[in-house]
């Protein structure tokens, strides 16, 4: 079972966005160069990382990962 499949399945379960849109955003996210990602230090909270991802814009100044970041915030809010 691929990680992509799990991400899409989680989006359906949490009711966050269209699964096709989540799929497209996730693939786009995987293709980002490491230099385009915000810095991440092992052990740091994930909220600031995903807040930076949510603020990445397309050339037309629209959010590049609106559904994927919504999914991440929903997943981070699940108590563990």
C-alpha cells in the first residue's frame, strides 16, 4: 500500500477536500525541491512547518497546497 493511497484515504475519512485534488497536490508537493521547503529540524512541532507549506503561492498568487495543508492540520488535530 503506497503512502499516496493512505493520504487520499485519510482525506476521505476526515472529509477534507476532493480526493483527486488531494492526490494532485500531494504529487506536486513530492516534486518540490528540498530548497523550496521550509526548514525542518528533527523533533520540532509540525504546525509551523505546515503553516509555511500552506503559505506557498502559485505564480498567480493562489495557495499552492490548500487542500493538502488542510488535511495536514486536520490530521495534526487528532488526539494521540
